[in-house]
């Protein structure tokens, strides 16, 4: 900054050399004016010289005006001391800019898109310019560094008439490779840190939320939890190191109690950033240990008996085993499709919140008389019921099933299925009682009933998925 434009206490500071130059210029101008006056007044061509000088001055002034307009400086500040706001234009080549009269209030669509670009200056700018040329608004951006490039993850708002193929074509021409795109919804508008913190909070409250949290964190993927000691005996899965294993589209993480958590996404490789996020979420779950919400509801049966419905886990293994011992072989056979050899091993798996959620119905004395399981089975969700013989045909099974389906709806499951036998009329009636579209399939004498959850649950619409929201319900 020059000496003239520096300021002190808010006022310009002038240097003495500026004053000396201005004084010298003034004396020079006076001398030149005196010489011109003598020449005009005493010379033979004085009037002609005066006219020529006037014409030269006029031409000089006109040239100066034209030059100032063509190469002018920034516009002057307004009366508030701020410069006028510059005209805003969309990025991209001039030939692709939308017209000023376009209808900006038209229908739009949300997209989630991933693409890989070279890790070099200007690659992201080129990609953004291509999106702007298609009138696509970038709502959020995450970058996932790789060894030989960068995966850019976008949340986009595009014109509703713009097809996905045209969008991916523009990205490809801008240098993007391995592009993946799918429709998004309003839930994706939450920024990444907020979403991750919300998933961590849900996982901290309920161990059964871990598979659901991982699916929301990583997108469409298949999650399988393999116990360290499989039900029925045999060798468990190969152990994985503490830091986990990342193999392209598959990541394997060490689950609690010696198990292995496998996450697979066939359409897009996992990035090291995603692997680190998933590992941190699983580590949080490991450190907190087994936990479930402790709320409960008290229900009055038609006969007048009160039962309590609550979440249970492996801490209730003894009470659940005692209920199994009171059940008849026929009831157990209908539930497990054959004789039960070792109830302890089955129940330890079924009650674990690592593999799903379990509801129990217990009497006022604390005796468990019914169990309902919601089990995560990869991309699918299974429901299963077991009601003690003396408490069957009282509506307990329908109550538990309705609550399990409400949990599945809350978890975002597309459907639930029950594996039973055609002779299990109680389970078939309970599934029909949901009022949902059902699909029936018989495989080697086993009946598989699938309920699609794209319709509301009429009979149990008022049942809270999380226990404890209602203290009493009759």
C-alpha cells in the first residue's frame, strides 16, 4: 500500500513529497499559460493558433471520455460506503447458461451421486461446472481420498425432467468415472456430521440399532452378524484383527462376544473413509456392551388379566428357558420346525440384541409367558412367536406381532417374513390380522408368509414402536 492511501485514525495520510510535486506543477502551468498568451497576443498567426488549440483540447477530452467508459474502474461506492452487488451468474460455459426468463419454480428431484475423479487441481471445478451446465444445484459434498484419486459424494437438486442417464453422461464428460446415482429424499438433507451423531446416539441407547445404523451410514448394503459359536455347534467364522479388514466391496469387523460383522455392498467399493466411520461405530457399540431400552407397557387382556410387554435380552435367559420347559413338545415343534436339542444355545442367540429385538409378555408375578423376535437377516427381517400353551388364544401373539411389525416399519424395513407350518393356525391368523398384503410360499412343507410394509399397519397403528411411550393401555 502506498504512502498516499494509508490511513491513520480513519483519515488519509499525505506525504510532503505530494505537496511539493503539486506546487511545481502549478508554477509550470502558470509559465506555460504566460508563454501561450504572449504568442497569441503578439504573433501574426495568433487567432489561428488559438482555434487549433481549442480543437486539440476538445479531441483530447473526447478521447479521454471514450477510454474511461471502455476501460473504466470498478463502480463507485454507494452512499453507505459499500460497493453495489455484482450481477450473479451461474457457473459454466456461456452457451449452457439458463435463460434469465426460465421458470425456477419448476419440479425438481433429489439425487445422491458418487463419482471418482483424479486428485489434481481443477478436477472438482470441472465437475461442478458440468453440473451447473445442466442446471443442477449441489446441496452438499463429501470427499473420500483414495491412493489414486478422490471419490466425491454429492447431494444434488436437479430439474425434474433431467434423466439420470443425462446427468451421469455430463459427469463422465467432465472426467468422472465409476459413477453411481440413486434417488434421494428429504432425510438426506441432513448434513453428514449431524447424521453420524444421530446414529451414534441411537446405537448408544440400543445395541439392536447397530445393523440399522450401519445401513443408514453406508447406504444400500447387506449386513450379517455371525456369532463366534454358531447355534447347533460347529466351527465359527475366522477371526478378524482388531482393526478389521477392508476388501473392496466387503468389510469385516470384529463384533462383540467373538463374532464377526460382515458388511457387503456389491455395487460400489467401500472407501477408507467409510471403513473408518463404520469401525468407529462398531467400536462404540463394543465399549458400551449389551443394552436395551427398559421401558414397558401394561396391557389388560379380554379376560381381565394384566400382562407387561417389555424388551428382553440375554439377561433374561433363565426366565426364557423356564418358559421353554413349560411349553409342550408340539408348541416347540411348531416354533422351531422340529425337536429342540439345546434351548440354551437357541435362546442365547435369539435374545441377543446383536441379532435383532425381542419382546416378552410377562405376568404380574414376573413369569414370561410369550416371546416375540424381530431378527435381522441380511436385507430381510424375520418375525417369530412363541406363546406358552396355557396363554394361547388370548391375543398375546397378535399383540407382540403388531409391535414387532411397528418396530420393523420404524427401522425402514420393506417387509417381514415368518417361517412356520400350515398347521400353525395361530401364527397364520396373527399374520392375517395385521391387515397387510401377504405373500405365501411353500417350500418342502414349510410355509413362508411375507408381509409387505409399504402399507400402514391398520390394527396396530397406535402402538408405539418404542416401549415406554404409554404407561398403560387397555
